[in-house]
C-alpha cells in the first residue's frame, strides 16, 4: 500500500464493533451471532455487555445463517459475523435459501476479506464474496472504505428493512472519511476532483480507495481525474456513475476482489447498457490469492496506485 505515514490508520472491523455496541444500547432487538470469532470480528464487546443477546454457534457457519434467519423472522435484527471466506463463502446456500429468498433483515458481516489476510493464504482470502452477495435478489451489499465508514455502514444496515452484506478487512487501513462525511446506502460519494474537468473517472470500493486517491494526486497535472467512493455495490448509484462517465469519457474500477462479479462487473454491466465508454479494471483477474505480506500482495496483483494510474492512462488513450 502507498505511504500512509502521515495519515491515521485503523481497522474497519473496529468501526463495526463500535457501531454494534451503540446499536445494542439503543435497540433491544439487535442481537449478535458469531462462528467462534468474536474477538477477530469485533463482536466481543457486545458479547460481554449483552451476553443474553449474543449467540455463539461455533465453527458452524451454515447454522449461523439459519439461526439468524429464524431470529429475523420473529422480529429481531441479527448481525452474524465470521471470516468472509466462510460466511458468505461456506454458507452461501443457507444465506440464499433462508435469508435472501425470505427477505428477512439479517446483517451478514464478512470480515478479513480480500488479500489483507496475508500469510493465511488463498483458503482464507475471500475474493469472491461481493459477487456471491451481489447476485442474490433482495441483498444490499456494502463495502466501506475505512473504520469511520464501517461504523456508519453498520448503523445504516440495521435500519435497512432487508438483508445486508457488509465487507470488512483484516489489516489497519487509512482513514479517509470523517464523522461528518455523508453516508447513505446507494449514494456514491465524490472524494477527489482535479482542478480541471476530469478526463478519466476512477470508481473505487473498500480500503483501496486510498490507492485510487494517491493515483489521482500523482496524475493531478498530467491527467485530470475524479475519484468516486462506491461504498454500496448494490444498489448501485446508477445516476451518479453514468453522469460521471459521461463527463469524463473514460473509466477505471478499483477493488480488492475478483473483477468478475465485483465492482468492475457491476460498473461494466451498467455502462454497457446506459453509456458505453472505455473502461479498465484494477482488481484480481481470475486468480486465487496466496500467502504473503499484504502490501507485497497488493503490488503483486497490480492493485496499487501506480497500477491504477497506468490503467487510467490506458483508458484515456482509448477515448475517441
């Protein structure tokens, strides 16, 4: 990851944990379920303060989904948490059949997503979770960029009437938003604009928004750009995405996830139908992860600022 020595870094899962505790204080219907990972997923504080509203399922992610579904069907607002490679990875069928199909308000928290799991390797690096959740009817899909946005996303998820998936990282990542930064499900945020009219639009999701911002800053005097934080992959902010694409005329998508079925796929589907423009994809391209230092893995898979800038220049060169 590009230099973060002058910016605050924090765990996105800490934002989730703070919000879950706050929800517990204000809404007695909020309950928490976990698959033997309360400390890692940051459910521990809720467990300790509200033990009667916490259910430990153990390493049984299929039960995690079905029990949460039953609670939701009887008026509770369940938050279920595990590593994303196990939930929604291992229990996708139960999420589909008991949660999405019934349209019950279960909030699925997939922690340790992406390459940031590092040395744990491919078996624990969820690179398909956004695709699994985005394809399910009724499901809202959130991918907060930092700790502060994860806090807001959790509060918004609790207020949402249907099922919601929230994606969280393992490593500390740059905090790019503030308490007063707006957050609304389905509304993308412009986080960077060059002084001149943009000639390329960069749509980023999750903590890699930082790399997109570094790339935009580096290109400031050579290729004017606009950077959009797509914290909601479903429902997409179609109006904003199309408008920005029309203005810039070239697009880059950035994600720590498979391009197929992720943000890249979602934006490509939308623009193919509404306003076709040259588009380049920065993301994992039909490959599994592997063991390694998280920063080295981002570089190896081409997800850093330098690769984003190169993709922006390539997309811009394809404009006619």
